[in-house]
């Protein structure tokens, strides 16, 4: 009832995925999610550094996407961002193809 009440100024609605995760899962769930985002950005940077010129374009797009989603989640309170899940699947595929090219010694 307070959510739509304009007379109560002390209860602003929180549209932030990070505060929602912190409230629902606690510090452990929040830490795991932030670690996942950090790992995805780190892996995107590694793909950018270690790939050929033609494959660097995808790595740049993934890096910008993950950073953009992390910033966008400061304003949106939903996991229903299909671009993130598509980017997540793309980086998994790229990391799997990277492992195929490594020759065991």
C-alpha cells in the first residue's frame, strides 16, 4: 500500500537488482552474483587479448554487453534481460572452443 502512496516520501521503491539480491539472498548470494559478473568481464578481457583479429570483435561486444548489463541492473529489478543470457551462452561457447585449440603436452 505504501508503494503507490505519493504522500509517504520515506518509502521510495527500490528498482535495483543488487539491493534485491542483497535482501533476498543475503551477502553470500550477492557475493556469488557479483563474482559471476566479475568473472564474465575478466573472461571477456582474456578472450579479447588471446584471440585473433576476427574473433576480437565478438570479445569486444561481450565485454561491453556485460559491463552495460551490470550498470543497467542499477536501474532495473529483473533477471529477464535476454541479452545477458544470450551473451552468457556466447561466452560459454567461445570458452569451450578455446579449450579445443589447446594441445595437451
